[in-house]
């Protein structure tokens, strides 16, 4: 199983954008198609909402790929 750790720098990211930014699809539209096909689960439940808000601490799974969403560390002040 491939594991990807994604550092989230804001409150949430839309599911289709997460798939695009992690390289699992080429575009947001392709991400929407993946979600609509029922092949994505979030925290163990199938997710069909293309723009579902994904937050730090959640686990997204597509086939044999797991994306663990974590809070990105703040850069140190100058």
C-alpha cells in the first residue's frame, strides 16, 4: 500500500483538489470523476461529494493509496 502524507496549510481542502495536488489525477475535473465513481473513502466511508471538505487528521483512500492529511507546520518567524 502506498502512503502519502499531505500537509494542510489552511482549515480544509476540497476532496477533488486534494486528489489533484497529491498527483492521483491530472485535474480537478478528473478528481470529481474519481469521486463520482465511488472509489474514494474518507475515514473508512465511501465519499460521493466531490467538494467534501477534508481537514487535518482525516484519512483518504483510493484503491491501494492512502492519503493522511496532517496540519502543516508553520514556518518559523524571521
